[in-house]
């Protein structure tokens, strides 16, 4: 094999090794942030460690305040499953969910806003190419977003006004012309520059139905 080619392959392998080491450290810090030392030990000191792999995926992240007072992690996971998302480890937001589809994420954002009637919550929806740690543990497949995209999703939430859904330019573009028709009974405002829409804000009108009927209307229950 040509020496230059061998050297180039070696540099790529070294770069890949450094990237994976950084991603493993990021994953470790996120798990420790959750405070579940038992989970951390099983993942990094047990056989599950050999199953960890990293994949780049386009995901839509939904960051929001807790939709219901006192909701616990088990309830959040069941709620995420109903909405078609996966719970991620948040550091500043009460809840971060990931979705493969932007339209599903927006639908979930509307449901969460409906569930929170009685107190104002913030919801931010953003789409990005994310690095995802995939592994098997406890008989389940886990997918955790690692890297700056989680920080950016939570930073977007910090810029969101109470009682509204903030939608990023990337998510807005993915939804295309159907965006304005995707939410009923809402006021939608958009901010633009010379390149197009930079973000959109959705404020839902008061809804007379009970929170659980929102799930029934979506076929979730």
C-alpha cells in the first residue's frame, strides 16, 4: 500500500478515535448529571460498554418546562412514548425529547402546551444534525443525544416567552408550506431576514377541552 495512503488512513483513524473518546466523555458526563450512579456503572463498567456506538442523525429536539406540576421521570418517559419521542438528559430544561420527524415534534409541542393549561410554560423546537450514542442496557435499546445540539436546544428554550412555542428556522423549513396550517386556533408570528424565516412563534388560543381529551383526539388513548 502506498505510504501516503497508509499515513492518511492512520490520521483518519486517530481522528475518529479522538472523536469517539470525546463523545464517550460527553455521554459519561450526561449520565452522571442525571445522578443515576447505578446506570453509569452498568453502562461504563459492564458489558453494555461494548455495545456503545455513535451515529449522526437529523433529529428535532423539543425542550420545554414541565407540563404538569410534580411530574416524575417515569411519567415523563410514558408521556414521551405517547408523543412518539425519546427522553433525553436535560441539564437546564425540565424536559427534552428527540423526534425523527419535525411534524411529530410540533404535534407533541402543541399537546404539551394543551396539557399545561392553568400555568404558562415555554416550549422550543429545533432541528439539527445530532450525534447520538446508541447502546443496549437492561434489555432495552437506548439512544442519547450528546454534544452541543442539546445545549443549543436548551438555550433556545431560555429565549422563549412563557405560554409560547418557539420554532427554529430549520424546523420551519422542513415543515414547508404546511407550517401555517399545522396548528389550529393559534396566533403564529415569524421573524425574517434577507435569507428567509429565522424563527416562528406559536401562541395557542385557550382550549376548552380537558388535557386528556387532547390525547384522545390524536389517537394516543
